[in-house]
C-alpha cells in the first residue's frame, strides 16, 4: 500500500460509502445479495473462484439488467502460486452473421454503431452466441473446489423466493421501459400493469429458478445442447435471429495470457485482445509516465488535459489495431512499447487539445457488472461479465426466464474494418478486470461496468492509487473524465473553473452525472489484511471475512 503523503487535490469530493476490512476473505460485487452469495461460499470452505461464480449467478437474478447466463465476459484469475490467466467467455457472432447485415446510419465518432431500426440493439437480430454459462462452469471445474449444484443454490433461492427491488434497479427499469414493453415476458415481470417495478417491490423469477435448477443438474450442456439451448434457438428461428444449434455446439472459451505493463515500479496486469483494456491501459500509462501527474494535482486542468489526450490517442489506435486476434493481427508489442509511447507523448501539446489519428497501421454498450474476490489462500478473481446493453436485447426466452444479450452491438456494422462482423468472430470489449502488483505481490484488484468508459475509468483508478496516493475508497469514488475523441465528459465534482480552462484549450466539454458504472476493488495490505471498496454509482457492497476456526486442539469444558 502507498504510504500516506500530502498531495494536491484540485477536485475535492466526499466518499459516499465506507470500505470493509478483513483477514480471511473479501467479496465485492455490485449487489449486496451477490456479495452475500459469494461470502457464503468462502465461509463454507470454498475458494475465490467458487465465490466469484456463486456471486455471478446471484447477480443474474438481482441485477437482471446487467448480466445473465446468455451473456459473456472475462475472468482474470490469479492463483495462490502467483500465476495469472484470463478466461475469455465473450460472445461470438453467429455462423450466419455477415459484415453487411445491418443498415448503417452514421460514421461520426460516437455514432458509428447506429443502425436502422436499432436492429443491433433490440430484438433477436442483436443477440450473439452466449459464452457466460460455459465460461463460469469451466472456471469452477478447473479452479474451484465446490460442486456446481452447491454454488448455484444462493441464486436459485433468490430467483424462487424473490428479493426486494432497489431504487437503482427500479431506475434501470424505468429508463428502459419502452424497449422492455415490447417483450411479453419482460413486460409481465418488470412492468406489471404497465408500471415499472418500484423500490421495495418483490421480484420473483420462477421460470428462471427452474432454468438454474436444470443447470445445477446437467451443467452447461443444458444450454449448449439441451433444453435451454432448444428454447433459445427456437425463439431465434421464430423471431429472425441468427443463432442455431451449430453455433451453441461449436462455442468454445479461450484461456489467454494477460498483458503485462509497468508504471512507476508497479506491474499492471490486464486482459489481452479482444479486450482493449490490457493493451491500451499499458499504452496510456506509458504516455503518462513521462509527467509528474501527482504533482499536477488531482482534477487540475493539466492533469485532466493529459488524461484526455492519452485517452484520445488510445482510442485512435484501438479503432484500427485492436480486435479478435483470430481475425486481426494485433500489434501488441508495439502498442505497449515505452518507445512508442514516447513518440506519441512528444506530439502532445499542453496548451491545446488535438485531434488524433492512429499512430500505426491496422485494421459495445453501457451495462455490465463486476465482481472482485480474494480468499485466505491467495487466490484472487477479478471478473467482468455482461449481457451488454441495459437488459441486453430486451428479449426474454419464453418459459426459461433467460434474458438474451445484445452483444452484436459491439461490432462495427460497417464492412471492411478491424471491428467488422464476421461469422464466429469474438466481440470486442472494453472490459478491464485489472490487477496491480508491487515487487511480485498483489497490491490491488479492480474492475467496473460501463462499456467504452470501462478501461479509461480503470486507468484513472490506477492513477488515483499510484500518483494521487488515494485510499482505495477514494480511488473508486473519485470523479471521472472520459473522451474517445469527440466531447470530453466531466463528472460534476470537477470544478467549473477547470471545465472552463479545458474549453479554452479546445476541448468540447460536457457535464455528465456519471461516467461508467459502479467500480469495486480490493487492496492487499502489507500486514496481510484485505480492504474492499465499492463506489456510489451502483449497489456495490463489500463483505469481509475475518476470524476463523478454533485453535487447534481446543475443546469445550466446564
């Protein structure tokens, strides 16, 4: 952990939540019931992978707008022996998908994925081949210690008995009510009588409980060849979707080596392509390493300007060079090279904002969830999973309670580009399940939802911890900024004087109430204890475990 030092802070803020501290385990998710499910596994003798998978299944019930077994994602796993791997269970384009399957409406920054009738957003044609269930079950089988049926029990109970709707979930339903109303199953579940579920209402998902029971009995084959798969492909056939039985039977996860970078004596470890986070966080940190960011002060005009320019550089390179490595040759070594960063840094001007193009040749949506888990043995999981958009494609598969993803939105609907659609191609993602090491020991694990804003927000949390010497709670709650080359979004806690100064430098500043979603994180303290933190942007809740069994040989006697 960083030693406390005095550092300038231009944008001041007050943390709305408090961290948790423990010595024998930590589970941090974006819903208290999911954190409870994960901690239940640790208390039952399971490890961090058992806890993470239990939490993810529980989140499919308690955060149905964010994650589901028909989704996809990335799990960054560090085992007690210090080894790292990334399980890639991202969705893939169906075999019948084509580069020109959508009618594109714009090529403007921020609107490149707009299509006629929003066919890549809502409805059966927006659904990609799901990977979540297979990925979670494989992680459990390879690295967990408890049976799948045990790990599923908390989620099954939540779905069958119901849980209390939070204001956050109610707001998500309200904001998406128009699209939800188009699907009979979702309308009945979330819009009873045409009115969005209100905070305090009870949400019961009986069909989904039965689907989870089937998974507990049969494992992933229930979807990839069984009754749940038949329900999915039958719906696709009826509604004009593209997924068929061959797509499900042919789906495979990928186990990948993470990307490793360095920043001011820390090792930064994140997922490789088709995720943009590992490569481009390393690239941006390399650029920022040439400046004394801490001395500039958190939220200062110069600090925000440098963040914005680094973000624009990364997004320019990302657009032409980072995609599914099975389809596009990704120049990873060049992108994370400190010499390349020096070339890009030399072009930054402190006095004005610039428009950036890619520095090399080459060729998603807003709603996700994240869990961060550590156990007493040294296993750590940072997992980001999603159905992509809010409530995915706003499609519930009849009779199953399963909500389908709209992962096809992550592809560029224009043909001939690095991110264009191709049969079997893995979706590109901004997911950033990150870990930070110091002298070989893990220091931090973190992640968050938020689509294109995910890896820039993860970058800022790392900078907050290392350069601005923030506590973990401060680092996840601190006001954020974001740009991909168009407008520069500033959260409201950034001072107005800074916004005006940035405007004077040529940035197109807009105020945003929220950049990306609820980050959660774990800090690994020098004394062996753990600190867990979650931010105000979601229902995030850390659950810490301390204590333990009786001293060896202890007996009760009067």
